[in-house]
């Protein structure tokens, strides 16, 4: 394949859609592990670019959220990527401590071992899982109710 | 840290929320590269577990979508992970061809080099990008209007 234009600069409009949010994936710069998926609004992405530390928008608390502000488990930005449709972002980060509020390095620490097709109600799907991720801190010692 | 229970089996209810969808991240099993982000409904996750090949739900076409069905660029599932809140899934896959309909191996092939804070309207954020990903196929030769 020709990739003569592969290093071309391009102005991209990140598109926050009808709800003002894009999914934001965080990936460990060192290990490549996918750490978490959250959402970001325009302000969160701006702050992330400006500050070099990952910001998200908390849908439950309805506010800007600097990852690790209270826990110390910050994510220093190494690179930000946008996808082809410019409606999702990837933060490639140096993760301090663990990304997951349960104490694991990654929020994706459970592997599906078996499905239960047909079980559950319309909006849930029960699956058997096995915990495969690494626990790196004790959440009780770190959090007092907020991330 | 104690991780005595780290291999415990656990029944998890994947939660498809109010819109019936979870974000689904695909990651290359070999390189660790984050390939794409799409959405999956209950049926898509069930089919993915049963068939061993990645399925999503296309919000624009409003239908179940087997990745690569027409292009041949399928994603064979190596592992499925669920996150701590059970409202996002990670497909760890062997990617046939390229994941991105534009011909790149990953949809996240553009790196943000500079923000333009304050520019754009309420729902967009213009950013300067540089293409860093690898182009692996010619989309004109593969797609005739659908993925």
C-alpha cells in the first residue's frame, strides 16, 4: 500500500454529538493494556490537551472529572488519538497507581468465560467471568466515596 | 497486595442501560493496538460469544453488524472482557486486514498534535492531527458502500 500522505497534518473537528459527549478510552502507554472507558465532553478534552493529564465527564455526578484528583491515581497523557469518525478519543497514558476504583490496574480485569444466552432481561446479559487483572491497591485505603 | 480471590469466578450482568447499548472497544491481540470503538446491544454480545467473531450494533443503520461480513475484515475473538461497572466490553481480537473503513489498521490512526481551545461551536472541538497509523488496504477496492 502507498502511504505517501500518512504523515499529513489534518484539522479534525471532534464531534461531541447530540449529548455533548464522546467515549474516551484510556490505554497504558507502557503495557498497552486498556485501562478504562469513560466519557468526555468538550471541556474535558480541552483540559486534557492543556494540562497533559486525563480529564473526563462524569455522567453520574454530572461534572468535569480529573482522573486521580482525589485518589492520586492520575493519568499523564503521552498521546491523544481521535478515531476515523472523530467521535471517540483514545488517551495513551502513564497510569499512576491503578485506573480502577476497585483496586485493579485496569477496569477491564474480568474475562468472560461463558455466556448465558437467553437468560437475563431485555437490558442485561448474565455472563460467567474470571478475574484475570492485577490488583494494585486497596480501595478502602484510597477512596472515601469519590474517585 | 493480597490477590487471593483474583481467579474467582463471578456471575456478572452486562448492563445495556437505557438505550440498550454498551460501548465495545476492539484491541489487537497481537500488537495491543486499540483498533476501534463501536457499540453493542445484547444480541451483538450474545452472537460474539456464540460465534467467536466480533458483532456490534450499528446506530446509523439500526441493525446488528458482523464486523467484516462484507469486507472480509473480520475480528476473531481471543477474549472478551467486561469492565468494573459491567457497562462496557473489550473485544481482544485477531484482526483480519484492517479495522478501519478508511484502510487503516486502526480507526485511531490520527494523533492530536495541537488543540484549538475556544474554537469550534458548542459540540465540536477542532484539533490539529498527524496521521501515525498504518494503512493496510485500499478502501475503494474493498467497500462498495457498506462495512
